[in-house]
């Protein structure tokens, strides 16, 4: 090995043998772990451990959530439920506004007349006035 390094023009490295041994060791472990993890027995045992953990941690998680709600109330801060409620209201309002816009922008009614155009806001009037100048 030292002769190969000397022939390549590199100085001999006493740690190279340890690096090669480490790489070989890690490759063997990686192959063994891949084979182990890809088995049905491993999947079943992992599932059992996860189910046990979730069952055991549920009471603690609920206690922490209740305590957190009390702390947030005392600090006058919104909780996760408050944010979810607000997001639902915003989504419902957005859907209602979309329906209103669709009604106002209908191209032609059944009688062949065009539906009235939506009123132009004050901001749009100011922009049109600036563009005309």
C-alpha cells in the first residue's frame, strides 16, 4: 500500500488503512440494516412499538394540551382552535365573494340582455382619471 502511494507521488498516509477498515465496516452495517429494515417482521414490530407509544402518551398529550390552552387564555393569545376557526371563516367568505363576482359578471342573461356590469370602485375611478390626463 505504501509502495502504491509512493508511486502516485503522494506521501504515505498511516491512517489510510484505518479509513479503509472503517469504510468496509460501515458498508457491511449499511447492507445488514437495509436487509433488516425491509422485512415484514421489522415493519410489524415497529408498528407495535408505535401503537404502544401512542396509547401510552395520549393521556400526557391531552394534559399538556389542556394546560397550554389555559396558559394561552391567561396570556390573551389565540389557540390552534382559534386559528382554525378563523381560517374556516375566511375560506367561507372567499367562497361567498366568488359567488357574488360570478353573478355580477354573467355575460348574457336568458333574455339576451347583458347583465349589468359591476360598479366601479372609487379607486378604479381615480386610476382611470389619472390615465386620461
